[in-house]
C-alpha cells in the first residue's frame, strides 16, 4: 500500500499538469464531458494509463455483484480523478470521491473543478 501511495502521489503531479494544460487551452465555463474527453486525449499524448467507468465488484452481506461505477478516471490503477464543472464544490462531491476510493481501495484521489478561473484553486486532494 505504501508503494501505491508513492506512485499515486507522483502521478497526481503529472495529472494536475495535464488538467492545467486542458484548462489553459479550453478555459473555464464548459461542461464536464468536454473536459473529460480533452483530458483523456492529454493522457494519451503523455502515455499515462487512464481508464473510465469501471465494473466494480461490490460485496454486501456475503453476496458479491458487479456494478458499473461512473468514476471519471482511474490512473494507472492507483489514483482516482473526479471532475466537476460547478460554481461551488459541495460536500457531496467530496463524499462521492471518497466513496469511490473506499470501494476500489485506492490511496489517493483528486477532485478537480474546471469552473475555476485558476484551476489550482479548484483542486482538492483526498487520501484514505
């Protein structure tokens, strides 16, 4: 788990750079899906492994079932990114990211709100 935390932390810096590049080119005010598609392209250009919307095994009282999880990005199997394009990040947005991190047992997550004028003001880092 320590190794995953270190890898996730190193990747978080790369991903923030990729998100800033998307924000620099596209600016604030667009819808989340546009930023997500641009970000996925940025990851491809930077050779960063990124997956979207996974099937996740969920266990409840002895029963296991798979459920599609609509998280925005899982980066190199250690870092979760959740994108927003909202005027204000609410506690429910942070709870959503934390729930994804718990379900997938990932050590680090970034909540990135593209609605901010300066993207660095819209980045929240969360750890388990």
